[in-house]
């Protein structure tokens, strides 16, 4: 009993769990008598009957080994000990230890209640892909994936990739069919997959403008009787023939598709009939088109069909039916909700949140687009038929306005009135009965219409240079609608012409704040900064404008001009090169390029662009003068003659061009022709000193008798010139002692006397070129060595001026002193 311990006396129920069991001490087995006896006798062959786990009550008892008191072997007992296990299963002791725990370990095992020592579960066995069914399923999945990739590529705009994927899907699908046939499952071919592949392939062919291939593919589908409802694809085939302008074939296919669609698909039939009507319009068969459109308007009226019907009636000139069709058009139901539904009530918070959520959702956007389209068609129809349905344009427009006022589009009536006034403006009818009176009728109407009318009136008065009235109506438009950018632009324009540039810039900025896409405000702001000398800010404005209007010639011209003012000729040339890609025949741009290349010292490029400018506009006196001087400089005087002769035709009162012609003859060695030219000049300008000097020189060299007459005339003219100069000198001295006003007048006389012919319309650039021509080789020749003041201006016509050529659009943009009409707000006349 000394080895028996009661459970109540145990401090720890699980003591002995980690105790060392001498049984497993293999090193002392040789000294274990019990073990040696068991090995030598039959005990070693008996089944084990000892307990694997010693009981809790005997947990502290020492086993019989050579190290402790010897106990009988458990195998010699007749029954298992308390707490022993039978067949390897431990028996738990009720109310003594917790379930799932043991105070001793199973022989050869570890404590693992969760079974973690077993490791992860083995992977599932994969299905074999070698079976025919699995191969078919894999191929079907690949085909579907390729169709999906083709559709996604088309959605992203990559048409070539979508076509490649569609072709690959077709190849995979044919391989799939062959696989089924080889496996003996030809009866189980997936017709839906085949249809999808062919349909997608035909669609991608059509998208890539490969119409012949698309038609062949559609034909394969249509001829296959196993595809149900394949006849509808004849609509697609008809659409392709329509794009190819094969209208009879398109109508035939549309009608075949119409015959194969039952009456239950009413909407589809209506769309096909609408297509048939459009094809008849393209063919000019308006009566047949009218038949189709009238049937649609009687069955299922819509806005587009009603508009097309009006066009057909207008084409055949049927006034009464035009009126009836317009009445039908304004009565077509749109099928949209009223805008009052989107006005939130003040007391219901939940309803306010719901309305705020649906106010700009996809459905409401679609409704707004549908309404805007209907209003556009009605406005266009009214403007189209108004001159045709009545004797006068005004009467027809008034009838349309009355009809609109009695329809669901009441708010369009005012817009029609505005369009009536704008039509007057386009017809150049500025009288009081026309545009002005029509617009003035809106002064007492609602603010939106009042603002639009006042804006147009302001613009109209601005064109007539009645700046006070323009300013008044601009203020009225701003009062009615302060956020109207067109009104702010007009106000800025009226301030600009008064040279209050800072204030004008503020109005243009406000217009941009209200509408950041208002290109007129941005353009005018750039011009204002340019006038103020803030070139960098002006450059920023035009660069922004160029990002919006990529191909605007006016914007490119302004950018080139600004870079020239900023002394960056290379950038100016770059912008002008871009400009001539947009307007390759603008002579002013070409001449400017020539001028810039000339200033850079590149004479060959300058000559090329001046020559092109002369070819497109042979009346630019500056270009003519440069070309003539170029040929003289390069010793090709014969070629210079044609340019100076043209300058003589343009400015017949300018003696210098005729003198240059004579000089070119003399330089080229044609003295007889030069003498005849000088004589002709003398007849026209008998007091010209230069001409007389050359006549004296030529007659002396040629030994002619007239030399004495010309010498006498030359002395007389020189004497008169000295007297004239003395008078001018006296007048100048008197002006210095007189009042400032008298001094100014004397200066003018002096300038005129000194300038001579160059005072009449010759530009600074022309003077520079003239100075260059006078500096050409040949200093021993009196004409080239003489100054410009030596040319007598007594016979210069005071009214003579260089012929003005029509200003190009780019030239208009370059003139800072006045705004061109189009740069003062093109949107002031809404369409």
C-alpha cells in the first residue's frame, strides 16, 4: 500500500506526465533481468498485456527495474491494471482528469490533439485533359475568350486588334468542329458559338471598312438554315450597301429583312422603314420617301421621321403639306418627365436627397438630350420652311411662332423670334423695320430672352460704330444676365474702343470666369494685353487659345507677331511655318516669312518666300520693291525691270519706279531704251532733276544734239530748286520765332518738301529698301548717289497713294488699332 497514492492527496492531477520512464532506457537493457528472461523464454512472443499508460493513482510508483525496488511485471498479472488501455486506446478516468488529456504518452507518439503533425491534405487529383470532352471544353473556352477580347478591343478603338482576335476565334472554332467530328460528336456542335464567331467576324470586317469580306461572312450566316432569325442580318448587309452608295441593293435587302420580321416586332419594323425612307431621299425619290415617313408618323411618330418628312415636302415645294408636317412635328410626344419633378420640396429631407441624387443621373441626361434634339429639329424646320410657306419671310416666321406658342414647346417661341432678327442681320437688313425693331420687342420680356436680344443689339450697333448705343445695350444685357459671356465681351469691346484697356481686360476676364471655353474673350484679352505692352501675358493667352483652336490662322499669326516683338525671330519663323500649313496661299504670311529671313541674313530663303507672295498677290508694293532690289543686287537688272514696271502701274504718280526702270535698262547696257524711258519720264515730270541729269549724261555719251537743251533745262530747274530751298529755310526760321502752331505747320511744309514722292503712302520698310537701292554699286552714277530729296515732288499727285490690297484674315488679326468683327465675339449671333 505504500505505493498507492490517493487522488485527494495529489497536488497536481497531471504530475508524472514528463517523468522519465526507465522502460525506454535501451542502454541498461543488458542489465535488466526481466527483459533478458523475456527474451530467453516465450514471454517475448506473447502479445503485450501491460498497460500503456500507468494509472493516475499509481503515477508516482516506481517500476520494477534494476534501478528501483523490483515489482512484478505487468505481463504476469491476470487482468489489466486500473487505468490501463486495451488495444492501444486509452480509457479516460471520469471526474479525475480533463477529457482529451493524458498524464502519459502513447508509446511512439507525440501529444497532438489537433492532428497538425499529419501535415496538409494532399492536393486534389486533376482531371485528365486527354479525354475528348475535356479538349472540346478547353477549346470552347478559348473561343469565347477570343470573342470577348475582340469586343473589348473594339470598345477601346483598336479596330485592327479586334479584327485579329475575331479571325483567331474563327480559326479556333473550326478546329473545335473538327475535334468534335473526330471524336464522333458531330451531332453536338455548338451552333450558338458558331453563330457568335461568324457574327463578330462580319461586324469587325465592317468596322475596318472591309465591306466585301463582311458581306461574304454575313452571307454564310444567312444561307445557313440552322441559324434561327438569321434573316435579320440582312439589315446589316443593307447598311453596308448604303455606305457603298449601292442604294437599290440596300433597299432590296431592307425589304427582304422587313418581310422576315413579324408584326410583333413593331419597333424593329419602324426602324427598317425609316432606313428605307432615308435611302429614297439619297436617291432623290422624294415621293417614295414620303410614303415611308407618312406610314411611320401614323403608326409610331418620332422627331427624326417628322423632320425628314418636312425636308421631303420642302424638296417638292408643297406648302400646305409642309405646314401639316410641322404641326405633326411639334405634337410628337417625347416620353420624358416634367422638369417640376426635379424641384425639391423644402420640408421633406429624404425627398430632397432622392431628387438631388436623380437630378443628374443617366436617365435625366438622356431626357435632356432628347429634348434638346427635338428643339433643334423644330428650330431648324421653322427656319427652313418660313420663307417658303408664306409670301414673305416675316409672315412665314410669324406662322411658325404662333404654332409653337400653342404647343408643348412654348419656350421656343422667343428663340424663334431671336432667330428671325438674326436672319434679318444675315440678310443685311439693318433698318428699323427689320432686325433692330424685332430685337427691341424683347426688352420687356423675361431676363433670358432680354439678355439675348440686348446682346445682339449691342453687337449690331458696334458694327455700325454707334458705340454709345452699343454700350447702352451691353449694360442692359449684363443687367438682365450678369453671367452672359457674350454681353461681357460686348461691354469690353465698347470700353476698348475708348482706349480704357485695363477696364476692358477686366470684362474679358469676367467673361472667362463665367465660361472658360469662351474663345472670343480669350482672344480679345490677348489683344488687350498686347496693347498694354504686357507681351508675356498676351503670349500666355494666345498659347492657351492655340491649345483650344489648333488650326486657327489668326492665333498663329498673333503668336508669330508676339515672338517677333519679343525679339525671338526663330520662334516667329517657326509659328509662321505652322501657319502656312493651314493657309498656304496667304501672301501676307509669305511676305512676313521673307522679311524675317531677310533680317536673319538668309537671302535665298527670303527670295523664295517673297517670290511665292508675289505669285499669289502681285500688287504688294513692298514685295515688288524687295524683289527688284534683289535682282539689282545680284546683277540681274533685266529681271528687275518687270517688277518695277508693275510698280509703275500700281503707283503711276511715283516717279521713282520709272526712274528705276530706266536705270535697269542703262545698267544692262540698253542705252537706247534707257534714253527713251528717260525722255518719257521728262515729258511726265519736266522738273525732275534726276531725270534731267541722266538725260544730259546719256546725250553727252551718245553725242546727241539735245544735250544743250537738257543742260539748259537742268540749270533752270536747279535754280528754281535753290530758290525753293531758300524759301523753305526762311519759313523754318520764321516758324522758330512764331507760335508753336505755326511752327508745326512749317514743319509739315518742310517734311513735304524734303520727302517728295515718298510722303505719299510709302512705308518705313519701303524707305529702307529705297535707301538700299540707292546704295547699290555705281557711286559715279548720279542717280544712285543722289539723295531722295533731289527727286522733285512738284508733279506728285497729292491724292496718289499705293493701291490697297484686300486684307487677309491674318492681316486683320495683326492690326491692333481696330478689332475685326469676327474677333469681337463670334457667338454674339447665336445660331
